[in-house]
């Protein structure tokens, strides 16, 4: 049970990191390649950027399976290799699934922000509350509207931390499953 709690925490933090990466990567790469689209180099760059969606979606499938044990359908895209570079570029640029995949992956940034805040609330806050009897003398602790300045108040905050830690088991698992459900719905939508 403890390993599941730690595994859920890793998944929440990994969701933030990957969501931020996808958002920054596609924002910069598409902006740069689309701004060069009036040259000969721009269109092949856009094509290469759009081809990364398959790799990133496969990574999302793998991490969802590892951390949440949610199995998703494979995401397969057919790539024609015998066509010319410009014919492949046209196919990549006009494929609705590519642009939809970019949208779904970039949306993960918002989910990542929520998961980062949730990880802080679910993991750091209970730990700080549990350590309140040791910390109240050295740092100025205020919880909601109560200043923790006596040993009795610090014991009360420690008890609240124990309750929060117990609730953390269920909440972190549900949140990880909800994020895994996002990956599942993303792949189902893209496979239509």
C-alpha cells in the first residue's frame, strides 16, 4: 500500500513534467516551423514535429500502464514510406489525427499543473503537519487562522496531519486513476 502511495506521487509529478514538456515542445516547434513554412525548410519541419505525436502517445500509454495499471488500445498511425517528401508532408499536414493529438498532448499541461498542486497538498502538507511538534519553535506556523505557538496546538496539527495522511491514500489513487483515464479517453478519441 505504501509503494502505491509513492508510485501515485511519482505519477503525479511525472504528469506535470511531461505536460510541461509537451506544451513547450509543441508551442516552440510549431511556432518555429510554421514561421519558416514560406521557405523550403518549414514544411518538412512541421511534418517532423507532427510525427512526434506517435512517440509521445506511446510514452503516455506506457507510463499510464506502469503507474495506474490502466490498459489502453494501441495507437497506430499508418505512414506511407514510398511517397515523395512533399506527398508525405501533405498527408501529415492534412491528417486531422495529428492536430488532434497535438491538442490533447498540449492540454496535458493544465492537468500537470493540477497534479503538481495536488501532489503538494497530498504529500507535503500532511508531512509538514506531522512534523509540527518539532517545527513550531523554529518557524512561524499558521494553519488556516490558527497560529501554532504551543505544544498543545502542535499536537492538534499533528493529529490533523495523521488524518490527512490517511485520506491521502484514497485521494492520490483516485487522482492517478483519473489522469490515467484522460490518457485512455485521448487514445480512444484519436483512434476513431
